[in-house]
């Protein structure tokens, strides 16, 4: 049975791990082994607790609508707004929270051979986990802001420590973009409170107060959208993500992936739509346009570029277009699809980057043409790549399928014409990945001088195994989780329906 | 003869008595560098501790259901004043502890420094208690001038003396600006009593804007607001570290106390013609200071500019004349003081080892001295406002306060300032953690300095989490009879 301390433990255990790691010596190999083992424990324990304690809530009848378990304690009173230490899981955030804990375990495993700045690296990695799990676990907008801003500097440092060409510039871009996004979120929140006369930042309360009308609502919504879309890496705010992933080491790239679209997509649904539905209704057309632009820009860029990491980064940007489209459709089905696709992304995107990183790191090549056939004798990498790519384009039985299916079905009802373009974008995205898969993993006797990339093994294999298992299992058993997610999104959809002149069509 | 008034003056009296003892010890031992010279620090700390203990009595009684205000005509010991009493005495104690590694550079004038420090503390206490323009001016002079004088104590360094003379001149100039502003207010209101000023200001007079601007400039100079930020940063100077640290921290407190008492308190109830002037000054400072910080190649000056950017939020929050607005300012001060003491103390300790604070000197410090670099990194992260550290909440409250005051543009400038500050700190963090290691291994600060820095770093780390109770105290202190219309 979940207790009040469960979520606090899941969120803050990595912070304790970071402090322990910082205090450990790193003079010998044994010391370094202890450091990474500590980091592994600090990430694996929250995962085990989350799996054991939280996932059981999914099968409870009617669960998902009301946050449970909950810890709620007053934090700041007597100011213009009230701040609470309020954590809780519901249909919107539970799966994302569980998946994030799994991915961080995989990231630590992927960092097993890391050698530079040992303590700092693992400590920053663990601190980043606190920020991302906290973003998902909180039920208070004030705390959401804190956790939303939390990982910016640690991620910037991790990226800059890569010391590859352009890593510092990419870190600067990340910090500036995400600081501005955080600023937009703060400004939007404060304006919302000021205009609505509300003082509490509790999600439940905020989603029941009257939405702002006219220009104030539009301004608040624009600020919320800017924050969410910048974090997602949506067009035209995607450069920080593409540049970051293309210069980062493989584990840091995985971190960037898990801290971008899942957090941004969640903020889009939880904050931008649920908190300001009137404003959201005013920006439907721009949102749909942005969804198509992001999808096509990402897919076409991935198709056009030769750099393997950039192909992966751009194709991940394109997935953001699908999430935006799902959010802009407003029905509970499409919103559930958007959240489930974010959930799928948490497993599939790091897996994709892990495979791409492994190929580039071992071959010391980054361009697609010289890599022809390089990974033809690496069946594990090939399988992982296939799972990741297939999950992200919605191949049945994998974790991405339910999300994309729900988005498309709801989209066909609400925006038939746009949905046709979305499907075209998915096809383009598929061709981009097909090109990579075909080029890198199939045998190419004409390029025999390229040394074959060794297959995944050791900690890297376990890391990939964790992510691939998540992508397959949560796809196979999606039937258990989808109703739970729908319960969470139903409240958001109902709130939008309540203020909409014509209620959005509910897809069955 | 009724000597009850002595009780009310106990904290200030103890400080002045401590100053007299420091002077005596200095006179006795200055020539011989005898053992008493080393004891002066502890005498000063004892005086600060006793003064703090004496303040606690008032503090406890003022938090009852009907808190008594103890009047002295031109001084009052209300909760607002007591907040500053506590903050000043703790800050001065933190400065003495954190900067202890650098006190030897003041020899043979160590005793004079502690004398000036205690007198300056008494000045801040008088400033915070003042309800009369004349008393406020006297208190501010007493707070500012001793520390400006103390900066000239390293007489063996001609460059340091020249900079100290410049600092003294600017301090004098800022005091004159304040006194002209105060005189104009007194002339317009027909009284020097702050309680009577709002009643005297019955109509909007353009001269009031001039008066408020002069007051804001005079008091704001202590916070380093535009155009005084170059002076407050000690740009290009080789000022002795301990007086510079003490002058910075006590100046912040004295300036904030005057701004709150006079502008938010005295003029707050009158026509609000001054708010835009103050907001513009704050807006310029919050943007210019981090930009100047970006240009610096020395960490000490970068830190001071970033502190100025944070302290400018005090000025930015003044137009919101309410209990919450005042409490936000007080909380901001609580967060900024330990940051300033710990960061400048750490840098003083590095300087005492003969190492510079330029980026070339600190490159790769993490590999050479991990604890020192880790401490610097945590404190710099606090300065950047990284959540959930105290600086983050201070900035958040300031932005909300500006919005409530109807100054949306100022809120945007504050957010922009935070972004630039974040970039500056990122650059320094990258320097500290740089893989290129070129320099000697640095020792940790001395035991006394270590205790001070550890306590201040603990405050930086915990004040964000403890925002609830701390803000509660700040809001009680913000509900003074002089605050709000």
C-alpha cells in the first residue's frame, strides 16, 4: 500500500545518493567502482519502489482521476500566493514517473565506462533525476516551477563537460533557452494568480477556478505554451536539443532526451491546457500549425542530414509534433495519446540514442555514408534500434502504438485534414529511420574497409535491455495502463469542454 | 533618576562598549603585536553576541498579542527594527568569522578595524530604529563612514589607500545626496518625524520626486544601485578583504533599512509619485549589474556585481507598499547576507594564501581543491538562483511583488537579469570544473573561517526549504506602524 513517504523517497533518494557520491574518494579503480555502484543503487531503489508501490494503483477501479498517494504540507504562507509541499500521482503523471526512474537506472548503466570527473558526473546525473522525477510527482504549480527549473544548470554542466567541439556553445544555448522557458513559466503562473485573484497553486484547485477570458488568458496561455514547447524542443525552439544531442556523450544525450519532450509534453497538458483552457481554445490553429511544422521540420531534417546523431535528434524533434497534435485535439482520447506517447518516448528515445551513440563511439565515425554496413554484425544493437524506431512510429505491440493510435483516431474525428498531413509526417519519419537502419545495419560489401562495430555488451547491454524491456512490456500490456491515463486526461478534457463554445468531439 | 531608557539602548550600548574595549586593547598592544591583538576578534564577537542576546528580550516581547513599541522620540524599537538588529548582528558575526583568514593584512590596525566594525553595527541599528529624518541621517553616516574609513587601513599599499579615499569620497557624496533628499522631504512635509510626514504631504509636488530620488540614490548607493555599482564593486581595487566584506554587508543592511523606513514607510502613505523613479533605478541596475558581471575576469568582482543585481530587487520591490512586499524584501535580505559573507569570505581565504581570484587562477580548482571548489560552486549556484536554494525564492517573490505593483516591465527585466546571472555563473562553474589544471593546490580556510563559511553555506542551502517560517518572521517584521498606507 503506498504511503505518504513513497513519493518523497522516489524523488529525493537520488539527492541523498548525490551527496554520498560527492563524499566518496576516487583514487583507485575500486573507489570508482563504489561510486558508480552507489549511483546505481540511488537510481535503482526509486525504480523498485515505484514499480512495487505505485504501479499497483493502476489496476484500482476509478484510479487516475484523483491523485493518490498524496503528501501535502504547507510550505509558504502569508505571501501573495501559497506554496505547498504537495506530491501525488494520477493518470497524467504516474507512468511518466515510473518510466523516468527506469531510464535513470539505464543512464547510470550506460555511464559505467565513464572516466572523466567521476564524482561530479554521477552527482550531477543524480541531481538531474531529482528535477525530472519531481516535475512529474508534484501536484503544486509552485513546486512544478522549482522542479522545472532544477535540471537546467546540472544539464548544462554535464553537456559542457563533454568538451567536444561545440559542447560549450550547446550548453550555453541549453541554459539560455531553458532559463527563458522557466522565466515564461514563472511569469505565466504569476500573471494567472494575479488576474484570477487566486492564491493557491494546488493543481486541483487551479483546475477548478474560472479560466481567464480575452487577452489576459491569451497572454498566460502563450507564456505557458512557450515554456512547454521550449522544453519539448518544438520548432522553432528545437536547436538547443538538436545541438545538445549531437555533441553530447551518449548518456548525457539520453538525459537530454528524457528531460525534453516528456517534461515539455506533460507541462503542455498539465499546465498549458488544464490551467488556462480559455486561452488554449484561442490558440488551437497556431498549435496545429506548430504541430505540423515540428513534425515535418524534424522528419525532413532527419531525412536530409548525414550526421547520425543529428538524424536521431531531428527525428526525436519530429515526435514532438505528434504530441503537440494530440494535445491540440483536446479530447480525452487524444490527450491520453499525447501522454502515452511521452511515456513511450521516455523508453524509446534514450534507447535510440544509446544505439546511435554506441555505433558512433565505436566506429569513431559520425556520417551516415562511411558507416554503411558498419553495424551489420551487431544483432543486439540492430534489435534495439528496431524496437526504438518502431516504438516511436507506432508499430503495434510496442509502447508507442497506443499513443499514436489514440492521437490519430481522435484527430480523424476532430481535424481530418490535418490528421492526413500528420500521417504523411509519420511516413516521412519512418523513411528517415528506414534509411538509417538500412544503411548501418544491413551488409554492405562495397564498404568493407570500415571495421565492424562490436555488439552491445556488459553494462551497455543491460542498459539497453532495461529500456527495450520497458518499450515492449508497456506496449504488450498497454490495456492495463491506457484506462488509467484516460481517467487523468478526462478531467483536462472536461475542463476544456466546459469553457468551449462547442464541446470537442469525444472519440471512441 | 530614571535609568530605564538604558535598557532600551542596551544592544547599541553593548556594541559601543565593545568598541571602546577594542580601542583599549589596540592601544595597549598595537606596537608589540602582543597576544591581546589576537583576542580582539573574540572581544568583538562577544560584543556582537551580547548585543544579540539583549535584542532577543525585545524580540520575544514584541511577538506577543499586543507587541509594545518602545518610543524614544526619534527612535523606536519595533519588530521591523528588531529584525534588522538580529540580521545585522548575525551578519557582522558571520563577517568576522568568514573573513578571519584575511584579518592579518590589517596589522597593526586590527583593533581599529574591530572598533570601526562595532561602531558601524551600532550605526545600522540606529538607522533601523530611526523614526526621524535627522536620526536616520546620523545613523546612516555612522553605519557607512566607519567602514569606508576601515578600507584605508592597509596603509602599506598606496593603491589600496587611493581606492579607500575614493570609497570614502563616494560614501560622503551619497550621504550628502541622502541628506539633501531628507531635507527636501522635511521641508515639504513641515516635519522631520516620519510618523507625521504622510500627513504633511497633502498634495503632489514635483519636488517630492526630486526628494525621493535623492533619498533613493543616497541610501541605494549602499546597495550599489546605478550609478554607484562601480564603486560598490571595488572595481580594479586592492582593498583589504575584511573591511570590504564588512562594508558590503553592513552597507546592504543600512541602505535597505533606510529605503524601507523612509520610502515604503514614511512616503508610502503619501502621494506615490516616487515609485516610478525608484522602479527605473532598480530596472537599470538589475540589467546593468549582471552585464558588468559577465565582463569581469575576477570572481570577487563578479560576485559583487551579481549581489548588487540581487540587492537591486530590494529597490524593485519597494513600489509594492504592503506587508507582503516588505516581507519579500526582508526575506531577500536574509538570503543575500549569508551568500555575500560566505562567498567573499571564501575568496578572502584564497587571497590570504597568495592566490588570485582571476579565472586563470581558479581554472581547474575542482581537481586541485575539491572541497573549496565545491563550496564555491554551491554558493555560486545560490547566487544564480538555482532552485530550491534561497536565491530562487527571493527572485520569485521579487518578480511577483513587481507584478502586484503593476510594474510588469520590471518583472520582465528581473527575469532577464536572472538569465544573464545564470549564464555568468555557468561560465564560472565551467572554469572551476575545467579539466585543465594549472596552479597549486589550495588549502581549506582556517578553522574560524571554516565555521563561518560552513554556517553561511548551511543558511544558503536551507533558507529555501525554510522559506515558510522565515517568511513568517519577515511578514511579522513587515507589519510595522510605519509600513503601508
